[in-house]
């Protein structure tokens, strides 16, 4: 049974399109959170690369960290996951929700407006400076991007070390995120006091339903055997443009395992990878993820 508390728990929602850098920022915030009981709700632990020295205990869908933080994996029953997080003892000082890359963060933020135990600290939306302009120009993706940007109380421009001068991009995004303060971050170097600060500015108007449920498709592949690294790289480089994101951990023929991350046309294969179940998740538009899955199956993925 949930116990009513005298003070409400602050909730920060972290949104942004696929590959914007949300997990990188979460990792950085957890490392900064000394003395703060921070509970992070994420979709999957495989992409959260917490240093082994920070992990105190792992049980089921929860990782307890030595700095007092907790990471919880949530699936379809998001409300139940949030309720369980609030019921923890001791109670969290702050809750951070990492949205999926195609989610509307405003819909998640609405939870704080109806739950008497929560108060909305703010919606932080990340924008990848190397790709957001092109995606805003894509008629298939623009609606999702605009919804995310419109929800922002704090808009964080990421990967600025790869984009050069971002002044023009900031001018482009300003009218799309009219309520947002703006910050820049490289490799998640955003102070926790900024990321979890009080940014929310009053009630939010309800947005019409998003259509991304039918626009985006996701396919999960699992390896039948260790994969040849060169063949894997070549196949991932050749994926169709409709594959917006490929991410996973895969075993290689040399006995190591690799963290695979592909955003747009940019591919990174990093060894060694965190210890997590082997799988590759493809997210894209139309039939692209299914076409890509068919192309990858000869490597030993199914």
C-alpha cells in the first residue's frame, strides 16, 4: 500500500529522439548523484553502462547503486513500475524517467499532474545537433520531433563537438520549443543541478494523440552463434536509411562481445561491452526494420 508523504517527490522526464544521447546523460547524472537518492526508470538495462564499482546489488529489474541511487527497468505496465519506485524505503529524493526515443514526453509528464505524491520538476529534451535538422525536414519524422521539442522545459543540444557552430540550429529550434531554456552538452557533461532543476513553468495543455504507434516499427534479433566482426560491420553499414536506430550487445567470433550502436549513418562498435543479454534492436519507419532483419539473418541473427 502506498503511503502518503508530507512533501511531493520531484519528477524529471528525459526525452529526445533515437540516438540523441539520453542514456549517456543518465549515466553521467548517476555518477554525479552522491548523497541524492535518485531513482531512474528506464526501458532497458542493457544500454545503461554503470561502472561495476557503482553497483551494490542487482535483483530482477532493479539495480541498487553504492551512491544511493536505484535504476529500475519498466516495461508496458509503466504505472506499476512508477508506483513501486515511490514505495521504496527509503523513499527517493528525485525520480527521473527516461522516455523511449519515439515517445511524447508530455504524455509522461502528465502523470505528475494527477499523482498527489509527485511534482513535475521539468521535461528535459535532448536534440542531436548532428541530425535534428534533417529529421525535422523528413515528413515521416517531423511530427514526432516537433512534439518532443514542444514539450521541453529545458532543451539540451547534444554532440555539439561534432556539429561545429550551433547558433543557426539554436535559432531553428527556438520557435519549436517556446517554453524551454537552452543548454549544450557533450558526452553528457550537464551538471546534475541543471538537469534536475526546477524548470517546469505551469500546467501543460493536452496534445492531440500522436501517430507514432503506426509509423515506427521495432524488431529484436538474437544471435544463434558468435558473429564475424568484419561481416557485422559491413552489414550494419549497408542497412537502409529507414533504419533510424540499431542498438544491442552481440557476441563476436574472437570470444569478446560488442556494444553496437548505429544512429542514422553513424555506426559505432565498441569492445568490450557491458554484461547483458545478447540482442540487437532495430527501430525504423515502414518496413525498413523488417527488411534490415532479413539482410542480417545470414550473419546468424534471428
